[in-house]
């Protein structure tokens, strides 16, 4: 069982769904307030979606200065797993833990609907229970979802296999190289614009997002036993 | 120490798509301003601060921009200082 810290900023609104999704995957998930500086021995940290600080100045720009971000950065530097979902992705970019930035959607509208994405990199802590090239349906809900990076950075992301998810069929926000999610060079810090926590059970219309959270537990199983484990009755591929 | 006013202009980098500016451009053209060739939209911040010299105020404002007020990946900025 992995200890998963879900950071709550003023304005986070996907924190409860994220906590539930991590718990449904079998993790010992708990909240950490943004003013806390102790991650309580977290194995993984998740920055959830929402509108931290009202998206003032730029999405994620103020949250980056919350006290908890120092602990998150130290955790990331030590190789600990970090996932930023939507606003969490924006915060990780603003904090310099991921390259690039997220800008206003190309057609300006706030978009809230399911999209198709392809898993491009199953070699991260949050994607290792997926197959490379697997296509998923995940919901997006963002106004500032257009990932941008200069040509040099984008080429580096492609060369190193740091594009983790890519939009297929249509690019909803105009992102560079159809990018929906990336990881850092160390592959332990991951950002995704769609919301896997909103698609982790049949009652939510599908469970394509569940394995983002199950991947953490699968890694745990590999590290500790190297065998198959069942979480909530579901056998994990390890 | 003197009080300075620093006006900071933050603009989306010229090479990047500026959908907000484009939307305003289209609205102006729809209003009949056919002569409008392009619009770019940015932010204007006014910072009141204490500093010993104008140069110190400008230098501090640039650090503020680098660290918070502008995103170095997507935006450029200009600062002008007045007493």
C-alpha cells in the first residue's frame, strides 16, 4: 500500500475525487494542506485539479509559492513520484518541476468533455499499468490547457520519450505536438491535462483513468513482492 | 528612500498564438474597424514601491517579473519607472 498525499490549495476542487480514486486503487491516501511543510512520508504526491488562488496572474503562478511546494520539490528531487492533474500540471510547470507552460485554449472556450488520448510512455509511476499506444477516453475540464514549449524543449521531450499522453483524433486546445501530458527527464514527475480521477469507475462512464492510480500500487507490488496482487478484486499487471 | 511607481507591461511572446488578442481583433473588425490589422492582449501592472534610486527600483521590478509577474516560457515584459 502506497502513501499518497493529495495537496489541497485554496481553490482546489478535484481533491476529493482524487483522494477517492487513489483509495479505490488501494492506496493509503490523505490530504495535505498547502501551508503544511510535512508530506508525512508520502510515497507519491498528487496536485489535484481546480483553480488555485482563482487562477490569478496565471494558472498555478501563485500556488507555486505555497509552503508545501518546497516539500514537493524536495520529494521530486529525491526521485519521489509526483503527479499534477490539470491545475496541478499548471503548478508543476510554474514551479519549474516540468518544462514548458500551459496557456489559454486556442479557441478560448472553457472545455468540459471527454477526449481521446493515447498512452505514449508506460514507463512512469503513473502509467506502468497501461500498454504503449493504448487509447483512452478521459474527460478534460480546462480553460488554460494549451501546452506550449519552445521548439528545442519540444524536440527534447520527443527525443527522450517524455510525452506521456497525446490527444488523438482531435486536439481540443491547440497544444504543441498534441501533448496532453508529459514527464520530467527523471520520469518521476508527471503532468496531465485530462482528469483520470473522473473516469475510474463504470458509474462515471468508464474506467480508463483508474490505472493511473493502480499503477502506483502495481509499482509497489513489483518492488515488494514481484508477483500479482489484487486491489479491490482487480488483478494488477506488474 | 523615495516612492517610485513602476509600470510593468507583460505581453504574450510574439511567436506564440494569442487567442485573446485575435478574438478582440475579430470583434473590432465586426464593429466595422476594417483597418485593424492585428491586436495583442497582455497585462498592465502598477507597482508602488520604495527604493533609493530609480535604477534600484527598475532592477527590483525586473526580478519581480522574472520570478513571478511574467512566465519566462511564454511572456515578455517591459518596466518603466517614475517618481
